[in-house]
């Protein structure tokens, strides 16, 4: 499995706009076959930073996610609220647990 952590620093006063765009994005991400987990969070130490935690079946699923019309639209929208380029870390998962039932 592939895990991704993406951090998007926000411009001051743009958090509500960013959260609205994220929620719209997630409605479509939910339908992606190879996307196993997609969570967006606010950094407690820096509340003007969104942190995406993502899990994909494999690299093909991650590439597919990046090529979807809804993700491309989100990246265009992000230019209006992001303070700088996102910091993205792509990892190969070696172990995990889940207590979600």
C-alpha cells in the first residue's frame, strides 16, 4: 500500500474557503476505487495548515487519483487559498492497524 501525507499552508483568512473546497473534493474522492483512506485535518500547532492523510491500494491508484477531474479542479482552487506549494510525502506502508469496524 501507498501512504501520503500532504501539508498545505493556508493564507490568513482563507481557512473556510479551503475547507469548503476540501469537502467538495472528498465527495468525489469517496468514489475512487483504489483510494482506501482520505482524511483532512487541521494542524493543532499551526491551525492555518491542512494536513491530508491518504492511503492507496498501489501507485497506480495514487496516479489515478492525481489525474481525476475533481483533483485537478481542487489543485486549481488551492492556488487561491494556499500560502505556498504543498509539502507532499509519499511512503510505502510496511505495517498498520485499524480498529474501525
